[in-house]
C-alpha cells in the first residue's frame, strides 16, 4: 500500500517539467515548499537537485523522502563514476531511483523525474511516479501542478524543438501551473543540461509570466 | 527486577511499548512531554550567522520552564536552535555534538556545518518524524557562513533567513519586511531580537526573554537573556512563615561527619 | 525548592488506584547520595522500578568511580535512562534535588522522556502540578534559610494537595543543608 504524507510532514506540492531536446534536456520547477497545505515553509526552494555532473532529478512529494533518496542516488553515482571511470548514464541514475522508490514504496511518498545528458543516449528524461515504476519519455511532468497543464503540454509539445523553444515550453508550462495550482508558486527554476554542462536559469516571482489567469 | 548486568546496548528500548498501549486503552493517560512551543530564528549577515530563540518551555498549557536554553551547542563554530519536543532537540543535539567532537579529534579539522546537517538529517529521517525535533542550524566553517533548517521528518532547507516553531509565523513577518542582504553584525542582531519579540508577544507558546548567538569566523558568542521584554514583577513584601507554623508529626536528623585526614600512616 | 545553601524536597505519602487509597506510607523519594535526593511521581510500578534501577546505577557508579554522583551528573543519568525509552516511556516525572560539592543548590525537574529543566527556584511534578506551581510562585522567595525553607515548602505542598483529592494523606519533607539532612513528617488532612 502506498502511504500519503505523514502528519505535519513538509511537502513539495509542486510543478515539475522535464523535456528532452536534440543535444540535452531542459528541466523546470516552481519553488514552493508547503506544510499542511496552508503555510509556505520555503518560497525559493530548489527542487532541481544535482545527482551527478550531467544528471539532475526533479523532486515532488515529501521533502524529506525525496531529499534522502536523491542523496543516496548521488552516492551510488559517485561510486559508479569511480568504478567505471566514466560519467554515469541517465538510465543508470533513473534505475537507481526506480529501485529505491519501488523497494520502499510503502514508506516513501516520492514522485521523481530524472533527466540529464549522457554520451550514449544524448538528452533523456525518465519519469518515476509514486509506486516506483519507470517510464522513458520525450517529456515528463509531475507534481500537483502538472494536472493543470496536461492540455497545454499535449497541444504545445513538438518533437525536435530547439533549445530555446524547449526552454520557452517549460517556462510557460510552469507559469501556467503556478497560476492555477495553490500548492505551486514562487519563482521558476530551470536547468539546461547538455554535453557542455549545466546552465541554471532563475525567474523571480515578479517576472513569472502571468498567463491566462488574471 | 533489575537485571544483574546492566550493560547498555545502545539505541532505543521498546520494552514498555505494549504495556503502555494496554495502560492507555484502560484509560491511564500518559503524562504530557515538555514541548518548546517556540520561536526560533536565524539569519545570515555580512560575515556570519545570528541565531535567536525565546526561552519558554511548555507542557500542555503550563509553562514548565521560564528560562530554558534553546540554542544548543554542536561545535565551537556551530550552534542549533531547537523547536518541538524538548527532550528530542536536547538529546539529538547532544548526540551530534559528541559525534562532531570525536570527528574533530580524529581528523584534527574544524567541523563543517554540512557534517552536522547530514548527521542530523540522517538520524531524523531514520525515525520517520517520530522524533519531534525541528532545528535551525547555523555556523561558520572553511566555506563561510551557513544557515539551514531541519524538519522532524529529515528534510532540510537552505535560506538566508529562517524561522521555526509555533511563533515562526510572527517572526517571519519581521524578516520578510525588514531583512536586507549583507547586513552589519549589529543590524542582524537587532533584527533577530525583533523577530523573537514578535514571537514572544504574538504566540502563546513563546515567551520570557530573547537569547542570541552570533557566530563569525573564529568566534562564537552566546548571549543569554539579551533582552527581557517583561521582567517578572518582584513581590514588594515577603511571605516568609514563622518557624513552627507547620505542625509536624516526627523529625529526624542525619548529621554529616567531617573527616579530617590525620598524619600519614607509617608504612616503612 | 532551593534556599540559601540548602534545598528541600517534599512529597505526599498516598498511593491509590483512582479514588481508592491503598497505602499511606508510599515512599516517593529516596536518598541518592549524602546530599542528593530523587523524588519520582507517576505510575507506582514505574516509580518503584526506577528507584531500584537508579539505586543500582548509583551503587555501580560509586564502586567504579570511588566517588559519589554530583547532582548534575545524577540528573543526566536519570535523563538518559528515561530517554532510552523515548518510544515506550516510564510513566514518571522525577525531580533531582541536592547540594553540589560546593554546597550550591541544584534542582532539576524532568518530563517522562527525560527533558530536564534546571531551575534556580523550584520544580514540581505530580497530579497537583499546576496547584504546586501556583503556590510555589506565591510563597517562594530567594535566599531562604533552612528553617524558613522548611516552612515554605511544607505550606506549599499542603496547600496544593488540599485541592487535589488524589494526593495528600501525610507528607514528608527533607531539608538538605551542608551539615545535615533534616527529615520531618507533616501533620496533614487525612481525607
């Protein structure tokens, strides 16, 4: 049986999007961390978490659970990098997330997107929703805010977008979700992961595009 | 019956768990543990960290301690403010402080804030939120000043200013309206004092006086009772009873004997 | 309750189940070292179990270390013994009161999981805890001499227990001074 949040637990009612493009991935998230659905514990959270040099994970669900899982995966990937003398592939990172989330599904409430670049597959995105399944996808959304933007994603997503188009797609998606979802909000954080490394973007709250919702 | 060999095994003991469940079922209510319905805050400033706390500990609605100390020592350069179940914050910080001390002795290096943070989070995560300890962790190490918050479930946040406890809503309003980047030391202390006072006045679970800890490179200062907004009003007259007021049934004395050492015995 | 170079610790003597009184001579305090007492309130079985455990640990410490517990060390021992059972606690609330090696008063009250509260004035536990704190706040003042302290603590505990129907039935007071321990039993209401 899956567990929900424990009483008083801090959660990442979240909007997460990750999209692969030719040569890399763009991951984006809002920055709200709330407790009990009414109090914002942290309004500038970074839910895009480093797991290896060219792989990031996007965390949703319990803050404690996802942070713990991410740090365990980080550790295993460091070990992998040393033992195999190469950067770990994204699919390895995603499998580790999947393994941890599945084996501990009774104790965890974690919805994770694992995305990054590696020399084998280029940019790739894996969705690991609660329960611990793993899905390789051209793009993935997660978190409470994602429900509001399925329509947007379905209509606006195109194969073979450029990097700039992808960034715009992600940014608009998060902005739309922030507008509708009470548990998502604050700023937009983006990370563009390519062969050359990670480029971080930060869009402050007052510059988040106000779309649709007045 | 006490076991003859009482060797502590380490870790928690769950022997009374089933018994306590039965007792509670039968209507024997558990005494309430002391909580620190608290206001604790922390902020970074130009070259360090300021931590602040109120000094009230409560058991249900009774004030259990009017002047408790919530800024716990973790290392000479790291302190942590504790909110939640008082025993948990007390013991966890003590445990981590001893781990850090041993680590310093083994490595011969100054403790890092990240080390303390990792030790705390991993311990709290292991107990899945059953240890009710929320902390604001601050310190200065080789990488400069750091400020973190730790929740009972083991999640962490890294922010330039932080509040926790029942008075955190009052305290955060002070920070949100008045905090600036790169404050001077005195400004930061003043702001922390204001935030704690907002908690003391607006939150019933917080009260008494303001404790402050300032940590800078190579120096940490802890100030007990930096401000006492409402000192206890002293009695004008005395309520002393005359000896013999209380009727007694029996009386016994146990006198201490002072032994003065004599000359050393000749053992040649 | 602390005084000038002295401390006093007092308890009632009733042991009962709900409204039924079973004993009027139930010891709730014991002498841990020459100048330190531990008083425990709460579930009788746990009070007795813990008294035995503490007595054992105190004796072991005395034999291993060839010295007596200082009150603060004793309080830490009591605290960690209780915290060991954080998730299955003893239903007790102990108080440690004594004079340290410099004859300075030391008072420590604890909750059931070992959260220790060092007080410079007084500590109270038990069913009439709120009443005790009320009377303590009114009657206690700093620097009481041993005989004054005896009167204050006696009046405090009698006033408080008179308003709690499940405590009372006699009371014991120990006043610890650098020279002697004075033990007195009080004449109280027996209803």
